[in-house]
C-alpha cells in the first residue's frame, strides 16, 4: 500500500518525540521533579527556567503557584520602577 504525500506530511506533523518535562507537567509532578533534580540549574539558568515555565503553562492541568508568584514579582518590580521614574 502506498500513501499519498499529503497523508505522509500530515502524519509527520503529528508525530513528535515525547518530552519528559511535558509528561510530568501534564501529571502535575514537574515542580517536584525540578526541585529534586534540577534545582540549581532552575535557579541559575534563566533560559532553562523560562523553558520550564513555558512547559508548565502549556501542559499543566492546574494553575502553578510558582509561575503566578514569578509574574507577580515581575509586575511588582515593573510598577515600582514606573512609580520611581514618574516621581522624579
């Protein structure tokens, strides 16, 4: 049996490797896994941290408190800078 090129392209677009972090995020265990095995990297490598946060946002079934805290801290920092610049 020979498949059409269109069908093969569709299958290729749907098939992708399984990402361990995505699976853990879906199951709600990514935060614990990162804390146990990648804590130093998560705290010191900004790119890694951002990638983990993106995966959590895309795949977690529930809101992730750590991400909310990160956003609130960043928003607070930006508002503080805004207020300080406008007070001058």
